[in-house]
C-alpha cells in the first residue's frame, strides 16, 4: 500500500514526523534564540525524539486546522484494502419440514432442561 503511493507516504511522513520537529525547533529558536536552539539539539541524547515529542501538540493542532479547511489535508487519508471472507456453513441446512421440526425440537428440549434447572435452584433457595 505505502509502496504504491510514494507521494502519500512522503506526505504522511512529513505530517507525522517532520512537522512536529520543525514546530518544536521554531519554538526553541523563538524562546532561546538560534544559537541556543542549535546547541540544545546538538547535546541531547535523542534530539530528534525530543523535538518530535515537544512539537506533537502543536503539530496536532495544525493538522486539525488543515482538516477543517479540507478533510484529509492535515491527517492524510490512507487507502486500505479490505477483504471479507464469506462464512463457511457449519452445518448442512435441512430443507424439509421434518428437518426443521427436529431442530426446533432439539432447541425446545434444551430450553426445557435449562428451565428445570432454574426452577430447582429457585426452590432450593426458597
């Protein structure tokens, strides 16, 4: 799926990975200044992960605003392929009235047994 749509994959990566890091970096530049922002990225253990985490909230807001302009613009809609397997018949259906009445009789017998057990429990508690 992702291989057949390289532009969609690129767009998804930009929205999910690059946008949060970019917004976080811009925020650091604005608050700390360019030199300290670059220095803070250079000395972190996981600088890209830190930027991604810091900018995720702002990126989510940008994506939601883009979706308000046009659905799927901020949160790309990915195509999926869905296959439905037809259920296998567990039992052979009986078309005759006799087969249907036998099935009905089995169900009624099962219900009667359960009712008798329920009555026995009720009488035992009383």
